[in-house]
C-alpha cells in the first residue's frame, strides 16, 4: 500500500495534557507537618513540548508535499508523531465516558471536513466529473461512496485525471486535494477503537503496544494481501497503531518507568531494522517510507519512543523558542484547517506564480531562467500566506465544531496579555 501523503493529525485545540508523574527513589513518608489550609490542585495546562511537535509535523507535511523529498520521511516521520500525540490526548480524555469522548472527537472533526468536501466536490463537478460515470467509482456504488465526504469511514471517490495538463491546475489536482482525506479515515477508526485499545493496554501493555508491528509484518509486506480500500485501511491501522498506543504509554507513565538507556537502545535497534528493511524494499521514490509499510511502522515507532522518552513537559516554550509561541498556538488551534487545505493551496500557488512570466521585466531569457530555477522557492514562500488567508477564512469552523466562540486568529495573544496584566 502506498500513500503519498503524510500529515499531521488534526490536533485537538484548547485541550490540556496531564504531565506524567515522576517516581522518586525515596519512598519514606515525610515527617508530619503542621496542618495548613488546603490548596487548590494545579490545573493541568497544555504541554508546549507536544504542541511544538505537532507544529513541526504540520510544517514538515507542507514541505514534503511541496518538494517531495523522500528523506524527510526519515528525518521526521510526522505521521507517527501526530498519531502518538493524538493517542496520548485520547487516553487522557477517556477518563470520561467513552461514548461522550468519541462523540466529541467526531464532532470536532466533521464540520471542517464538510466545508472542505463541499468546496472540493463543487470544483470536481464543475470541472466535468460525473461520479456515476467514473471508470473507477461509477454507478450506484460511486454515489454510495460519496458518503465518505460526510463521514470518513472509507475512501471517498475522486477522479485520477480531471481537466488537461495544460490547464490552470494539472490534471491530477483532484487526487492531490482529496488524497489527504485518508488520514481522517485512519484517525476516525483509531478514535472509535480507543476504548477497547486502552482497555487492552492497561491489562496487557506490551502485547498491545507491539501487536501493530506484528500486524504490519503480515499485511504490510505482502505476506497476506487484503484487496482494495479495506486493505489500505487495515494497513494504515497497523502501521500507525503502535504510535497511537505509544501515546497511551506516554499518558499512563509507562515510558517513564523504563530506564532511558534501555528504551533508547531498543528503539535504535527497531529503527535500524526499519532502515535495513527499507534499503532492500525501496519503492518508486527510493527511500520514501510512505511506500514501505514495515519500514514506516518500525522507524516511526522507535522515533516516537525517543521523542516521548525525552519529553520535557514544558508549560511554556523555553529560551529562543518563545518567539515562536504564537505560531505554535495558532497552528495547534487550526491543525485541521491547515491539514485539509494545504495541498490545494500548494497547487493554487502555480497559476499565481505563472503570472510573473507575463510581467515586462521578466521577458528576457535570463529573467525567465531565474524564475524557472527558483520556481519551487516561490511556491514555498507563497503557500504560507495562502494558508494564513485560508485560516482566517474558514478556520473559525473548528471553533464552532468545538462549541467555542468563533475566533479569526487564535494565537494566544490576548491570553498572554491577560496573564502579563495579572503579574503586573
């Protein structure tokens, strides 16, 4: 199974993380102190280290989809990281009744999806796509599959080629725009399965943690082949299931009970196996781990273990990272919006940049050569303002989905100002 898309999970804005409790070596009870007035327990806040990881993963997703560099899947396996963060937050939320938690997660996910689906379907239908006559998704079943644009329980239909290669957008634009929706399907099934997975993890942590790697070795290597989208869904669940359950392990404090040298050493061995497997099973894009399921699963698993083992649980970004605080807050509050729209916005940079070739001072051969050489850099520079504009335009839907007052630019600036006022 091949996915050309890696993404950051849709984050869960305005949620907080419980910091794992640290054990102390001395278990001797302290001497009895004089009674004092009870103090209110500290309210758990956002773990800014985890927020930073989510922001980095989103940036990595955009850069990967823009430049297509296969080595990025090795340097930072964003999908594994994001599933682990989502798993940790899901474990925390399951202190409440499971059905209400699942309902809340689904509610946060669907309205942003509906808006994106409405725009995408309008574009595809307007460009001449007829789901009844699609060679891959035609007939009545094609209409049934359109339901996945409403609730992503499966893969939504879309044309592989639409328009012409010489059009405003290349003829594969629909594939690139709709292809990111596979992640929402995987995320939804992980959310639905989480009560059972967490129950199993608390009773048999190690088998539950390692079982997805074993399942990937079966369904991700061709040993057992499950055809169609069912096979893709099972493969996705297996590849990233270990990372999701690692989120449980992080929240439950299991990783903190393991000596750091032992967890890092074992993770390094697992990652080394992943690279060895990838070296002998490279796909059409070489070292792109998205084309090599078992390598993706093992490399992501080991990578996530190390990131979570060293998790410093920052309540505020330290040092030089503080200057990125507002962007980190904004990206976490608008993670679903950024993820859903970024590929379409990458493609939207092309017709905009192409207008530069029509300017009078770009008509010389030297100027056109310079534009050709720096074209991808122009795309990289332009996509971020477009993402910002899309965040302003539709990001507030995430607030509606979370039953909050809509905000245009939730970067935490007002909250920071209020805290500073209280201190002054």
